């Protein structure tokens, strides 16, 4: 009598089947927790996120420039940010107490991003009020312009500062001679000058002012300046001679002083005019170097991303529930296993031992 052998499943396959069934069994035993916890977590997250107001992000864009690193330094400078904070009353806006708390809140909502590869910057300002976000972003841009000049960080800024310093001196000197030529005696004497004489004096003063700004360093320029001064002296003598013929009471000293005062006033006036032109040119060069696209008032919210928050909360709860199910099931099995129980007792005893 023959005995037919029955095919048997491989041991590994049986073990895998049992292991998979064990996993399904664990999930089935804790199905309420695994299904319920993600739902509860999602509902709680939805309730919390929908209670949070919408946020809007305004972006000021700064075009690529070789000075991008300098711009970034200014925009992240502590003193610059402190000045902006005070001017915009950010402590009141963020409802914070103390400079440190205000700056911390500002750092959360104001982000300066430097793209080192392409050398451009973005200034992103996030706020519940879209108009305020745009206003603060644009104020960051104007603060950058101002501090590039006041800190003299660019070549144009250094040149502009030098010219504006010279302009202040020129204004003081012009004001002094404005007073001089308005004195009654001098004003009356100057009034006797012919239009041609006055034109000659002011023209020479203008040329002298231009020569001053050109530097007057080269020998050619120095010679030209000396020649013009000789022309002015000759003109003064001609004017004095002409005025002697017009007046019997010759006061040569007053005539010379009057002509000199007019020449000085014309010189400083012409110098200021030319300084203004150069300063305006440097301002345009600064603007051309620092090109910005102003931030507009955003009309779409940038946050919070409620759907994403709800999904992440539910997923995290699901992961936690599954992990808790397997840990609790493993703990139960270990208590049923005598060897595991003895081992646990030893671990507890070792932990408590001194």
C-alpha cells in the first residue's frame, strides 16, 4: 500500500504568511484608534487653521548687480532694521514688548533672499494686512537707497558725498557775498556797471567755477586758470576806469570791492549750479546701479496652507496610531511570554539597583 506524499508549502512562505496575517490582525484589533485618531487630528487641525487669519506676502525685487552682497548686508544690518522698526512702529503693529521681541517677530515676517549665483535679491514681507506688507517691503527698498549714500558704500555715493560737502561750503560763501552786494553803497556802484561789464564778470566767474570742478591739477589747467584771473584783473581795471569817467567823486576802493564782490558772488553761484548738475547725475547713476521693482499690494493669500496642514496632521496621527498599535501588541505578547516576563523583571531590577 503506497502512501501519497502531500506537497508542503515552504517554511519561509508560511512564516511570511503568518507574519503578514499577524500585521493585519494587529491593525484590525486597533482599527478604531487607527481610523479615529487621524479623523480627530484632521478636524482639530482644520479648526485651528481656520481660526488663524489669512497672511499675504509682498515682494520687493532688486535686479542683479555686482553690489548684491553689499545690498544684502545693508538690508540685514541691525541698525538699519532698528530704524525701520521704529519708523514703522512695528512694536505696536506686532503687539510686542521690548526691542528683542519686536526684532524676533520682524525676522519671522521679513525675509531677505540673496541669490548668490545670479546676484539678485528678493525682500519678502508677510503680514495679515496686505497694504502694510507692501508698505514695509518698499520701505526696506528706500532704506537701502538711503544707507548706501549715508554709509558711502558705493563709488557713486562717495563722489556724491564729496560734492554735497563742497556744495555746503559754496552755499555759505555765496550767502556771504549775497549780503555784500546788497549793501547800499555796493549795490549802487554795481548798478553803474554796463550790461557788457556785468556779463563779462559773470562769464569769467562761470569759467573759473568749471575749471575748479575739473580739478585744476594739470599744468595746462593751471595756466588757463592764471590766464582767466589776469583777464578778470584787466576787466576790473577797465571797469574802474569807466566808472571814474562816470563819477566825479572817485572812490576807487569801493569800485574794486564792488566788482570783486560781484565776481565772488557770481563764482560761488556758478559753482553751486555746476555742483547741482553733477550731484543729480550721480543720483541717476545710483538709481541706475540699484534697480528695484516696487512691491505691489498682494491680492492672493500666501498662507496658512490649510489643506496641507490638515493632511499632514492626519498623516502624523495615522502614523502614530499604527506605531502605538504595534508597540502595545508587542508589549501584550511579551507579558504572555514567560521568558519575556522574566527578562523584563531583570531589566526593572537592574534599573532600580544602585
